[in-house]
């Protein structure tokens, strides 16, 4: 056993400039950063959340405003501190926060200036701001405090200063993503960002947009509609059983879904879900934390991505109090599934994957096989599609040919069968299923046949 020594200690604080640069590089995307801010609005019991990035403005900014319960001046200043909460402390069921860092780290990953304006019922409106350039210049975490008059004078203020009102507004300014871009490209990029944010929020917060305690979401004043990843209201959806398991005093729900095959979706719906390739990539697990989507698709090692599993979805909802056990990260975009849950999931997965394979291989009414036949050689494990040799139309045609012509025609049919473009057909069914309309050929060739016959009638009359 080693001896005990009284060790000398020194205080070595991190350099402010390096620290703030590190915090801004945690790995947020614009979508995940805004989602992290929206989590706070949900926790604040907001009924309306408005995200705005006005096009055509010289000084570009993003604003996220809500009508939640807001903060007093003292609470605001306390919540501007990074890591103001203990991640291990007990949480309310609707508290989507975790480390008390999301507001700051998400914001500073996108903007050099973060301003928060908040108003609690019965309290004055207040504001505080982090300015990265000033923090670096003064080499200290200098928080700027906005007076009540300054808050009210802001051109883009969206919350009311009335005594009985409440709400919070987050404002991002000086965003690197829009630097060094000419005006025309800038408008295009902002428009693309707005479109991406709409789709992201419609999906990741769909249970809040459509739930009993509905929250109204707006992006640039456009109301968002929910995007249900399980397509429960669409024809062809198959509902699976729901399993529950307990971890301590908390309950996890696991439910399987089989979505409709995309050839049953309208073009509008197919576009809404990003097309058949995107739908295929999103097979797998959908993990929700307090009804907020965290992970969209993928099997997390439980099984392999397989084309026949394209339609399989498994919904897992965990309560926020299990964050520590499930190792939810600071961005709330990844987690680790506990071993006991994995064992249950492997059993649950059998139902949706089996249904997906069945639905994928049978996409509608039985196709007529008048001209083609499927042959299966079980011994050689070979499947082929061939022109039917016993077709009445073919037999009638062959009866009019001499032996030499029959041999030539038989060779042509053999080559026709062997040259069937199977891989190209599969790729087309996968990428553009609604555009494949083989029945269109009937009308096309009927018209050609009519033109051909009319021509010979005229020739015979001459």
C-alpha cells in the first residue's frame, strides 16, 4: 500500500477563447440546434412556437419565440450559465432539457451573438446576451444585460411586455453559415434552410403538433403539419402489437409498425417523405425521448439493413428520467440501448420485418401471367422468368410459320427471355415506382397497329 502525501495544488482554468471555440464545435446542425431550443419551449409548456428567419433582411438573424411561462430577470441570468442544471437530478415528465447547456451550446454553434428575451407573468421583461467576440476580447464570460427599455425597443421583438403575458424569445445573430455568400446565393441558402427546418420539426415534433396537448408550430408564419413516420393514416399501414417493460419505476413502450409500400402512395405523399430511396433508408428503430423523436431509422446493430425490411419500423418511447441509463448525449441526438432492452427488441423485430418482406414481395393485385412464367429450380436455387411457350396467341402464330421460321422465332424468344433487364427493373421500382406504367404500352401499340393496318389498306386499294 502506497504512502499518503499532502499534494500541492494549483488552479488551472481553461482558456476562455479555446473553451468557447470548443463548445461551438460540439456537432450541431442547424436543424438539431433549433430542435434543442424548441425542447426548452416544450418544457416551458408553450402552446405556440414561432421560428423566423425573415428573407431579404440585410442583417440575417434567426428567432425562436414561444408563449411559455418565461423567466424572471434573476432566472434568466442564472439560465444563461452553461451547465446550470445537474443532469442527474430528477426531472419533470415534460422536461426535455438535460444538462442545462442546450440553449447556449446549440446557439453558440450557429451564431456569434446569442440574445435571450424573456417575460414571466407579473415580472418585467428582461434580456441577456452572449457576444463571442466580446468574450474572447475580454478573456472572460462577460454576460451583457439588456434593460427593460432596450428589450422593448428591439425591432424583431415577438413577445409582449404586458404584465400578465409570458414567453421567451431566442435571437441568433452573426451566423458564420451566411458569411462570404453573394446576395442571390444567400437567398437560395436561406430558403433551403427554411424548407429543411420545416420538414425536420414536422417530423421530430410530430407527436406535439398532433397530440392532445397540441402545440402550434410556425416557421416564417407558415403553420406546420405533422409528418408521421409510420404513415398510420395511409392505406396499407399495418399496426403491430405494443410491448412494455419496466426499468426501475419507469416504463418503456415498444411498438412495431409496417408502413405501406410506396407504390400505394400518391405522388404528393411520396414527395413529402423524400421519395422511395429516402423511405428505404429510414427503415429501423424510431427512438423517442418524452415523445420527441431522437433517432430516425437504422437498426443500431440489432439487424442488418435489408431491402425486404424497407417497410419495417419499430417505435420506442423512453421517459426523460432514464437519460442516464440510456446515456443520452448533450445534443439529445444519440443514446445507447441497455442490454435487457436489446434482448426484447430482437423478439419485437420479428413481426415488422416479416410483414415488410411479405408486403414488399406482394405489392398489389396478382399480376396476370399470360405471356410470362416464373420457373423455380429448388435444387440449383435458381429463379428465371421466361416467355410462356403454351400461350394460345403464340401457338397460333407459330402454326403459320414453316420449320425454318419456327426455329428462328424460338431462338428469338429464348434470347428475349434471357435479356430481361431485371436489375434495371428493380432499380426503377425502387427509385421511381409511380412512373413505371407498363400498361401504357397496350394503348401505344394499339395505335401503332391501327396506323400500320390503315397503311396497308390504302396500298391494297392502289
